[in-house]
C-alpha cells in the first residue's frame, strides 16, 4: 500500500525512523494518495486539500520546528474539520480537539542494535553532536 507523504523532515529516508523499512506500506513522497499524511509545516497550508483519508502528523518538537505549533493553534478549528485525525505528542495540541490524537514521540534510528556493553560505550563516546539534543 502506498500512503501519500506531504512535507516532513524524513523525505530522504524510507520512514520516520531513518533507514528502517515498513513492512506494511511505502511512502509516496510529495504525492497525494487516497490515504495521505501531511507533516508538520504542511498541515496548515493543506487545510483545503481534498483526499479521501487525510491525516496530519506533528512529528518534530517545538525546538526543531519553531512557529509550527503556534501556526497550528491559530488554525486548529479548520484543521479539526479538514483532517480525519492529527497525531501529535504535544499536549497543548491534542487537548484542543477530539480528533487530535496523542502519539508517543519515541522511536529509534539505530539500524543494527549493539551486541554488548563495550559496543554501546564506544558508540556513546563517538557521538560529538549529542550536546545539540540536550535542548530537545
């Protein structure tokens, strides 16, 4: 099954968890399909876009996508009417409407899990860019 994917920060990958492949569907990137997901900053601009099964997904946090949450909140009534469901981990959003659904923000990008403690320690020592994530 192909699902339309409009916008989002994972257009370069197979899925929202980097290089992991879904066994149930494939993303049809930047294509409208009968089932389509509009990601982050693409939700508000596509309020009037018509597809049979239209979903929104706020994937990134406020720190990563400044302004997206505020824009969403300004238009939440129209979004609620236009989208079947919007999935989010942002409490301030899922409390706004019955069809805004909590979706935990957890996932992992590790392609091959570590096999022992030493491998985990080596991986952690090699991560120089983790400081940026402390803000998230």
